[in-house]
C-alpha cells in the first residue's frame, strides 16, 4: 500500500530583502509572471497526488488566507496554520506533528522557485540507503556563501554541512526540500525544546543519515530583486 503524502509548505517569512514589494504583500505571494510563488508550489504538489498541504503563515497572514480561499480547489486538501509568534522551520514541523501521522512528508520552503519535478525526489527517497532517514534536494549554486553547503560521500550521503559561512568548501547547496517519514517527528519531539531552525538545528543531528538527490534544474531563492528578475526570465520560458 502506497503511503499517503502530506506536505509542509513553509510560508511565514517576512521577506525583508524584497521591501518595499513585501510591505503590502507576503513573500510567498510575490508573483513571477503574474502567478504567486505559492501557486507554483501548490500546482507541483497536486501533480504528485499530495493528500494534504499544511501552510504556516505569520506576516500578512490574512492575505494568504484570502488567496487560498479564492484559489480554485482541487482534490488536495489545504490546511492553514497561523503562527502569532514564529516557531521556526523545525518548530512548525514539531508543533503540528499530529497533522502528519502515518504518512510520508515533503517539506518545502515556499520562497524558492524551481522547475524540478518533485516526483523525482520521492522516487529517490524510496531507493535511499537503509540507514538514511531524510532525503534532501541539492543543487549547484553560484553564491555558496548565501546557502547551506553540503559535503557528501560517494553514496551521496551528507557528511558535513555548512550553513551560510564566509568561505564555504564547495558549491553544492541544500535546496531546503526534504522527504522523510512521519516517525522522524517522534525523534525530533524528544528534543523539541532545542529545535527551532531545520537547517541549523536538525540537519547537524542527522549527518550520515541524510541522502542527497542532486538536480541540474533551475533553482532560485526569491530573496532579492536580482533573483526575482532572473526567475521572471527563466520561468517565462517554462510556463
């Protein structure tokens, strides 16, 4: 029996680097070719037959709520979780563990854009080494100092991780898209008092148990006006 897929779409960011654009619009609703980033992600999740997507909100959350209410509904269920105080990427996951029982979880940062097919990451997760608990998407970056950089062994298992350091030892970056089973949340819950950020607090705990899948597809952090303009150009060709 195939496991039910559920997603956590992290969408609570303040988007400070995109001001003044984000003074009246949350970062996840910034448009690329007149389509909100969040809409691209929801379309991608629907293509992999995701059962439920949980979306955390904080900054300008009512605008996200309005967008979701007005979006044409499809088979996938969408559950919005408002955070009055930001819980962090790991904190959000742990705080909502009851929503992710007995399923396969795909966790995505909604402020990135890619033409990567999520089904490929799910297939890679199926074939991961038995001792690995997490499958991580990686890509090659031209600004490694602004990314989490990984070092992997010949089996593509992450051995070392460097989160936004001044002189990173390479350019293979964490795409912040992960697949794991719901039982991982029990392990995280036991340490929940110390876990806030998934990259900084969770990844170091599982080095040697994270399988990486590398993509050569376009992958852009929509965090600056320069990257937003780049995405406008690239994704106009694909949509």
